[in-house]
C-alpha cells in the first residue's frame, strides 16, 4: 500500500518524472502538442501510474507540490521544443483550492521562458463543481494571461453541456470511452459526431483521446475532429523521446 510518507519522500528524492504523449492535428497530420503525464519512478516498485498515486496525493494535499513540480518541469521541457508545439498539463480540483495557483502558473512560465499561449491546462468538470465562482475567476485570469483551458474527459460527467456555457473553453477532450467504441457502436459514433459538431459551432477545438486504430482515426477525420491522441500514434514517453515523436508519423511499438 502506498503511504503518505512514501509520497512525501518521493518529492524530496525527486522520484517523479514527466512523460509526454503526442497530440496530432488531424487535418495537417502533424504533432501540435504533447500532454504531460506524471510518473512516479519508485526506488523499489519501479514505475507507478498516476492512477495509483494521484488519489492519495489529492487526499493528502500533496498534489499541490507534486502538481506544481509537474507544471514547472513541463514548461521547462516545452521551452526546448520547436516553436508552436504546445504542452498540456492536467490540474487537479485540489490545486484550485490553493490561492496561489495563478501565481504558480505565471512563475512556471516566467522561469522557463515558455510563452503563455503554448501552455494548455486540462481540467475536468469536477473542478467546476466545487466553489465555482472562485474557480471561474481563476480560469478567467489564466486565460486573460494567454494560457489555454481544456475541458478533459468530456462526456463522462453529469452536466457537461452546461459547463460549456459557464466558461469559454479553448478545447474539448472527448473521453476515451467514446472513442474506443467508435467503429463498433453506433451510439458512440453519434455522440462523437455531436461533440465535434458542437465544437465546430462553438469555435472550440476538439481532441479525441484514446485513438488506437486506423478505423477510429479515419472516422474522426471524416467527422472533422480537430486533434487526435492515443496509442495509434504513441503511448506517453520520456522527455528525451519527444524529438523522435515529433518526426514519426506513427508509433514504433
Ligand atoms: O498516464 P495515465 O493514463 O496513467 O494517467 C492516469 C490519470 O492520471 C489520467 O486521468 C491523468 O489525467 C492523470 N494524471 C496524469 N498526470 C497527472 C498530473 O500531473 N496531475 C494530475 N492532476 N493528474 C494527472
Ligand atoms: O484522463 P487523461 O486523459 O488525462 O488520461 C490520459 C491517460 O490515458 C494517460 O494515462 C494515458 O496513458 C492513457 N492513454 C493514452 N492513450 C491511450 C490509448 O490510446 N488507449 C488507452 N487505453 N489509454 C490511453
Ligand atoms: Mn488529460
Ligand atoms: Na482525459
């Protein structure tokens, strides 16, 4: 069992790492950004997935320093990438309870020299469920500074559509669960078609997550989905492999 003490020690020992997964522009068929995904390189257990430590980090509040470290590292890494390649960083709802969030983001940009427009922050609708006045003002402040805001895991929550009215999101990320069944279930196809259509009429970029097959990718292209991300192109990989991910069209598994 993972313990709070392990997580604290991991921060002190710098055992976290950021992996990157490419996000491709569907029409241009080029990588336009990478999603930063935290990994814990545990001295005894090896690589631990965020699914296994983010919940504990959120319960203990350690997600605040861990999230800040991921954000800073992602900005430093992205500042080395070719112009116009963006980086997307996930923010936990708990990080929005920290009054210094806006300052933290501004400092990470300043310290790295990364222009604000190359940073995307991914939030889930659970962020908007809590203390939404304060949260919305933080989001507006970040967006005014030039940072882009994405709505992650779209379609899996309770009232996704109302959130699109509460904040002018730059991007909708269509949850993997819809993409997985795209070629095999007509209802999933209909939902993806509706969301890409919604994105087009609202002027919001749509990104399909979890694209694993050419059949899925072809359907997404036909529907005019803006961007695609998934194992078809590449799993998340260490920062040192960004260069090769930028030049390859498909995953080398
Ligand atoms: O990379 P992987 O599929 O194992 O990630 C599992 C989950 O952990 C995803 O839902 C992802 O959004 C989340 N996650 C990964 N990195 C971070 C991070 O730095 N901060 C937060 N809050 N969540 C993350
Ligand atoms: O919740 P979020 O979208 O931030 O999480 C992204 C997670 O999805 C990452 O942990 C990543 O490892 C995982 N992932 C990325 N691409 C694929 C894919 O094509 N298939 C599956 N099954 N998982 C994926
Ligand atoms: Mn995400
Ligand atoms: Na997601």
